[in-house]
C-alpha cells in the first residue's frame, strides 16, 4: 500500500498479543539512530521502529533509489536511513532532514508495548497547495529551474514558487493540463491557471541574491490549460496518464491524454488522433493482464485527445504500461508506465 494519501485502515484483529495493522499521520518529533539503518522515530508520542526493511518515500523519490544510485548528501555520505531522516536541512527549513515534518507511517503495532514497526514512512515535508493564476514568470531554461528562476501566483504579493532540488524530494517537470512536459525558456505564463504543491519555506529564500520573502518550494506544478505551443516534444506523439484505478477482482480504469505532433504555434501537423488504448499489467511468474478498449477523443485543434479505458480484472499490479496503438493489435505510437491507485470495493467508480 502506498502511504502517499492517508486512508482509513480496517483493523486486523487476531488472537491476544498479535500485532495489529496501524497507520499514523502526524509530526516527526525525534529520531534516535542505533546505526545508519536502524533507529526509533517518535510520532505523536508513539515509538516507531525503522530498519533497512522500512521503505522511505516522498512524492517523487524513494530512499532505496537514492542509495542504489550512490547519491550523497552535502557531507558526502550516501542516503542511509539516518541521512534521509535527519541529514541536510531542506531548502528554507531550519530542522534537520524531515524532523518536524508530517509523516505517514504504515506498519504493525504490538498492543502489549505500543511500539510500531514501520513498513513504510512517507513524507512530503508539508502539504501546502496553491491554486490560482500566474502573475509573474522568470524562466531562463526549458525546465524553469536555473538559479533565480521562479513563478509567482495570484498577484504581486502572492507566493513565489521555486523548484525543490533536494535529491530526496526533487521537483517533477512542469506540465500542462494534459500532463505533458513543457519547454518554458523565455515563456510568459502570466494569466495561466495553475496548481502548485510543495512546502512553504520557514525562512526568506527569494530572490537568491537578496532574500526578502518566503517561497513555496514545490515538487509538483501544473498549468490548468492545454499548452501545445509550449510542448517540450512537439514533433512526436506522446501519451500521459491522469490516473489509474484498480480494484482487485473487479475493475481497472485508466484515464489520460495523447497528443499529435504540432508546429511551433501548437497547431497539429496531423489529422485528429485515432487508434486504440491498451493497458498491460505484468506479474512475475504469471500471465500478463491486458485490457484493450480505449480510444482517443480528439479536442483542442486536433493536437490533443483524451481517453478512458475500463475493463474487468482479476488482480492489480503496482504499475501499468499504457500504450497508444494505431488500432487493435496495431503498432505502438506512444507508451508510458504509471503507478496504480489501489481501491477498496466501495470506492470503485460505477
């Protein structure tokens, strides 16, 4: 189960002295390390034991990914558990690491001692979200992440957005309403609708040469409009996934967008998108589950088309490969892989 969004857990009760599945969402008060990979967190006065088997996750990265890539913090140490939790301070924050941040812990508790053994620890530091309209932009490269680049929203006194460059929670690429990456070098986004998610800095960090104001250090920033004129990959076809929902033994649903090749102005250089959408879930040592029944529905000057795929499935994988085909059994025009949101039966769409 991914802890990225807290859900009500159904208690699993057995015989006396058995362990019980729990979930905690609250501030991380302290961490005492036994060594680089083992220790005890305190979350809302609850002792939480972590180990090399505990998954540490943010919205954009996992500790295992960083450790496997040999990524290192400012002291040159690899991201073991201790460095992840209380290593470098996040930009604009005073506490070390994620101390004081909100964490979501899933694991099991021993009712006799009250100690939780963590299976996963998720944090986004703080979930601060702003929706509105862009009022000022400075983007000197395609990703709008050069030093000094920023986007301001909701007027001259609205919050400034700066991308998070911490390897534990790096910002995703800025995308449009179709979730396609954009080239923002020199772009004027004023007047564009947006949604940004990150944490609000505790100290002034903008502008970089004379910091006078706090900023939202974001890991996700999306424009609310289709912006084919700003597409990073104008000359090719792409497919995106807005959401994958899977209910074990019931239904798989995938929604998203495709786009045709476009010219510099964002006008399609091809006819309206047609074809078929196929979803493939792969299981080690077992047969793939394939659903092929979606079709693009063109809009926005034939540049973009949305799709929806639904089908009955016996099981759910952790991720799905979604393909755009020329037709049933045809050639693959574009593909992407996206994670699955698991649902209880009463949450599935009709």
